C-alpha cells in the first residue's frame, strides 16, 4: 500500500540560479519549484534514493577510447529531467507560492510526477530513463551501471549517464542520429554538440588530445579563502612543518576549513598531484589545528601557480599498467600506513587513489601488500570495463611495486606463520596472479610514480613525478604552444 505524505508542513520553495557557459558568461536564468524533502521520513515517505552516476575512471576511459577509434563524443542534456520520473508513493504538497487557489486556499496538491527536492526523485528519473534505453536495445554494463551499450550490426554506441548529463560516442553517425531522434520524441533533449564542458570540467580537444581542467572552479575556491593576492609555491606539501605557528583570526571558524577542504576533493578529478595533500587535510576536518590551516593555505598557493595546468587524455595504445606503493606507518598518531596507486591506459592516467589503511601494518611488507590488493581490485575492475567497451585486455596487466618482499609473498604459494595476521581477503591477490590476470613486476624506488600520492616530497622530485603523471600546462595558449 502506498504511503501517504502529509508531512510537508511548509510550501514548496522556489529556487533561482544562473547557468553559465564554459567561458563563465551567463547562459540563462532558471527558476525551479523544489519540494521540502528534508521533512520526509525514511521508510514512510521513501525507501530507495540511490541513483547510479558514472564513475570518473569510466569517463576518462570513454574519452581515451573515443580518441583511439577516431570517434566523436556528443554531449546531451535533459531539460527538467527529474520531472519525468513517475511517483510511486502518494505525496501531497501545499500550494506553491504565487500559484495559490484563492477559492480553495487550504487545498493541497497531489503530486503525480516526481518533483525536485523529493529524496526519491533522482532514483526514479534514472529508472525511467534507463528503462526507455533498454527498450531501444541498450544494455547495462556489468562494471558500471551508468554505462549503457548498444550494438546492432557494425554499429556500437556507448552512452554514459551522470544524472541528467549524458555523453554518447559511436562508430556510426547514422545509428546515433536514429537514437537521438527517438530520445527527442520521449524527452526534452538538448544536443550540446561536441563536449566542451562536463560536470564543471572544461574540455578542450584537438584531433588526438583531450585536455581536462578546472580553472574556474579552482579560482572560486581561492576567492572564497581570500587568498587571491597570495604568492604561489611550487610544492603543495612540505617535508618539514614549522613548530611555532601563530593563530589566524580569519580562520577562527572551522566550518570554512571543512567547506573548502570538501571542495578541494572535487578538484582532484583533474589534479592527482594534490591528492595526497587533500587526503591529509581531510583527516583533520573534525578539529583543524593551526598546522592544518598552514597546510591548507600552502595547497591553495600551489594551485594558484598551477592555474593553466590540467590532465591531458592522449591518443595511444590500450595497454593497462598500474603502479602501487605504500608509506609504512606514516601517520604519527595512529601509525597507520598510506596506500596509493595509479593506473594508465596507454599514456593516459585514468584512475588513481590515496587512502589511509584501516588497520596498522606490522611491517613495510604488509603495508605494501595491502596497497597491492587495493590496486589489484581497481585494475581488475578496469579490465572488465574495457571488455564492456569492446576493448578486451587479454594480456596480464603489469602491476609495478618497489617492495621485493611483497612481490615474493604474493608469488609464494606457501603461507608462512609470519603472514597469518594479514587478512584472508588479501589472498585474492595470489589468485589473480595464478589466473594470469595480473603480473607483478619490480620497479626501482626512484621510478615509483605513486610516491607522489603517498608522502610529501622534495620539490625537485615532486615535479619529476608530476610530469610522469602527465599533468601538463594548458596546450592551447598562444596559438597552441604552451
């Protein structure tokens, strides 16, 4: 029986915002009626809220494969997407301001369609849209449900959904025109042409390169922190912190630190070089100290000096390779280690992560082994994703590690007494080696790219590893010469 919802005691509210083009010029002004979904109760007014959105590595793989196959990426936008969802529950809302019925001022509105603000709205929209695509012949990817594939004869279409923003690439212009025509008949669809601005990421491209940057977003963070006139630095982290740090009265409210640190996490989408620094700052959001504020300012000063840098996606082969590393007992308080890994598809960096390990490792070998496990999990997922993209990776994936003891432990079929304290689920690393999914290879510490994701480095080494992560200046300055 559908639940009835009389709990929206206040009227739905109107929201107003400005929509901008990629060059920060105003595109249009938008007004939208939003229900007060914060008054809904779990289990009574709604049950499921999760809506699948594209994973960021999937987006980078899509761009990489489009370059490899000389395909074009089309960007679509569904206008008022959430209003297409059908409401399964019985929901009542007071008459919106400005549209009250003078003859029946105490009547309420029975919502038949989803409306912005309801907690179940994103899920219902995704269900409505994906069901229609399924009727057209699309199939969900097993690796990422937000990726839908269409195959008919020689035509292959890949459609990626991120809420109401959609990317489509194909090898057959006639097939994609037919699909877009069918979508137009069902939804109010806006074809934005070839991709140039997606999820706040500015995208510039040539025949063999996509360049992803977030310059406008980074500038807004620096402006909110009142550091527009600061001097840039060449390194976001410092290997040695000063002992006596004076209090800054402008940062007396820790909520600003939390807000901007959360914003910096989104900036790592195109800047893996700040991933370690942001991860370090995020661990102290509950109680930031003066030393953390100093680290935060240093990170913003570094980002100001990197205004014209971003992440390029280049045309190359489709060979996967992964680098894994760990900084043993790096946390001075908990003595937990930091894991990091990065994966390349050809010359393009498509996935990376930096994370503090959940338990204390009793040796550097154990910490490296845990990092290898996390890297293997991500690498095997990427291998399956490439299969969904019709680009299977048949050869074992090279996984580089600079700890020979961890490599020997992973290849040794005998469990020693000294390794029994490593969790059982980490043993799947050996299974992937036996099944020829991955191949562990030693690498010199000086060549370990992932060092940049696990520890603070000297400026010289930081710049060297940053270049190996392919982070580079904006290539379209001064007529295409950076």
